[in-house]
C-alpha cells in the first residue's frame, strides 16, 4: 500500500463535496432542522447518518475489490483504464457547469430522513457521482478487497468534513469556502485519475 494509494482517496473524498453541497444538502438539512434539539442530540443524529455513509462506502469498496480479484482479463483492464479517462472528463465538465448531475440516491434517501438517518446515510454513501465511480473503478483495478475497504474508509473520512457543519445549522454560511475546496479537489481528482488511466493504457 503506497503513499499514492493513501492520498488519492482523500483527494477524491474532498471532491465529492461539489456534488454533496449541490444535491444532498437540500435533503440533509431538513433532517437536522426539522425540530429543535439539544446540540448533543444533533451530534448523535449526524453520527448515525455518517455511520450509514461509512457502511455504504465499505460495502462498495469490499465488493469492488473482491470483484477485481476474481477478474483478470486484458480487455477488462483496457475498459477500466478507458473508464478512468472518460469519467475524469465527465467530472471536469460537471465542475465547469457544462453538464448536470441528478443526485438520484440523494433524492431517494430523502424519503428515509425522518424514519432512519442510518439508511439515509447509506443511500447517500452510494451516490453515483463521478468521484465515487472513479474510486470504484480504481479499487477494482487494484484487485484487493482489503485495499477496497481501506480506500473507501479514507474516502469517507475526507468527504465527511462537509457534513460536520450540519451539527451547527447556523454555520452553513461557510459552505462557500467548502465549495472552493470541493471544486479544486475535483479538478485535482480528475487530473490524477486521467493521468493514471492514460499511463496504464500506455503500459499495456
């Protein structure tokens, strides 16, 4: 497990903020603001939500790594590397405002916000945005279920920074700064995965 493997999920996790702030926050904010609670209760609620997200990430990381171990085909490797290049371009287009991402799982999870923050967090954890898809493909290419879980655990830690202000609903004005961090992390994520895809294709 090299340094690059540890840095990539952190940067990718930060880039998820560009999607979370645009699509998931409208469904997450009512969960916290729906009723008046003591600060301690809000903390427990957010922790339950984040636990659901962590479980979602770990499940996908384990599954992607496990499937990568089972498949070893040259054509599959080519398709994986081409996916890196394609999704990196899609991510850049999104960040430039040229395409829109729907946030399907964020919308679906909105139905569960009052019944189960844990389930809502799980569904948001598997939101199929470009940084998430790039990460799934990367973990698949590493062919290790253990790497998959470690990768998405780090991915979770980095992406969770955007949800912590939800504990203090009045601090949401700071999301402008978060947007800047998410945007530049997104561009860096696209560059890293694009370079990785091209490099892997040239090595084949």
